[in-house]
């Protein structure tokens, strides 16, 4: 399954997130795949697409970052998948 993850940096400050990512990496549990990400031009939010079949992996990853980031998780389909299910 694909998930759009919207991250809101605590106090609008991305620096602690980038510092941790530089020192520890993405902290992805085995089986959770990072697809791609984009950061809002004002650096207030990050939009990531993640992929996994086990939601507990996504929850574990979120727990690793929740001291620095508030998360919104939205299950998504690719455009091709949506086209296949829309009559």
C-alpha cells in the first residue's frame, strides 16, 4: 500500500529533523520503503510517499520521529490504480 505522509515540523523548525536524518538516516524499519518526498518552499511541511504492506511498520517509523514532527497519513492510489477501479 502507498501512503502520502504529511509532516509538520514542530514549531515550524525543520533543523532538528534534518540533523537527525544526517546522523541516523531515515530510521526505516525493514519492509517500509521510502518512495520520494517534497518539501514545502517555506520549509514548514514535508510530503512523503511511503510504501508497506504492514501498517505496524509505518507506525514504528512515525514513533521514531514523533518527538520532532506531527504526522498526517493518507492511503493513496497511483493514477493508474485509480483509473483501473473507476468505471
